[in-house]
């Protein structure tokens, strides 16, 4: 099959390798957020499609039999666009959406829907670790009395977008011990996380529990209606069952 794989997650990397090994013709698409992404072992394009019409044009010029969306659970614009265009073009579309994290005994989680709601929860003058990515930092401008830290994989292209914060640079994975040491060094009071799920980035939540640190958890937005699976194995089973 000719498969367009919307990538950017560990599930996408595993899917690319398995689909290629099974003989499928896979083109992976990365948004280009990370400057030096890991090799996916298949034909890979980097950068957006140029909006909804650009995505439609690319599929018209590069016909595929199936689109698999294994983007980040918070890549809501990409997913909404992809589902809409695939529906209009009668093109099979499968979402690979990992399970959300759930709180365990000892976790101190508060849930919100939007970053702007953080000001109603986090006290003034707190030191806050934003494990939410650099693209939404401006939405935390409401925490103007706090000091903010945001970690990213690549060195920043410019200064922190808010006057009360700074970037940290680090490439995952990070162990629980690594995270405890970092949070202790920075004297972090609150951890803010998007509920992305997954094992690779769970360590910061385990570290927060170990330290008794409160966590502000941002809920996922509603996803488009359509076939969804939570794991690579389930995606392969879906593919075998339908094709």
C-alpha cells in the first residue's frame, strides 16, 4: 500500500519501521518542529503542507491509499485538517492516539482545559516548569508574577517570549532521577503538563509525585470522529483487518 504517515511521535517511528518491513510504500511527514529529527527509515518530508489546500494538493499530486495520523495528541489543527480533507476525498484515515495519563496514589493533579486557566490555580510568585512546548508559551502570559522555565530539544532561536522566564535545552529521555535533580535545582513549585500520555515522558510526573509537587494537567481537545487506535500493534491489526 501507499501510505502517508503523519509523524512526530515514537508511535510513528515504530509504525514506519514496521510498515516498511512489511513491504508498504511509506512517506512520513514531519512538521519540522525539531531541527534534527531521528531517521524514520522511509521517504520523509519535513515542513507543513501549506495549509488545508496545500494538503489536498499534495495528496492529489502524490496519490496514497491510506493516511495514518500518528502526530502528537495536541496537534489538534493538523488532525482536524487531515480528517476533514480525507473525508472529502474519500480517503481512508486512521488516528493513532495513545492513551491519556491517569493519576495514581500520591499524585496531586489539577485539570484545566486551556493554558489561560492556569492563573486560577497556580499561586503568585511560584516557580513553574512548563513541559508544554515553546509554541504555546504566550498563552501563559497570565502567570506574570511567576518565574517560568520551558525545556526544548533544540537551542532557542531567540529570547524567551515572556519577560519572566527562560529556556532550558535537553534531549529526552530523562530518568526520574534526572527530573528530581532538575526540579530540585530550579526550586520548582508547580509542573504544568499537557496530557499527552506515553511512557517516554512520564518520568517528570513520577518525579513530581516523588517530590510531592503539584501538577497542572491540561486536558486534550475533542478529536474528530473516525477510526482510532491507541497503540502501534492495534494500528497494524486494523490495517490487516481492513486491507
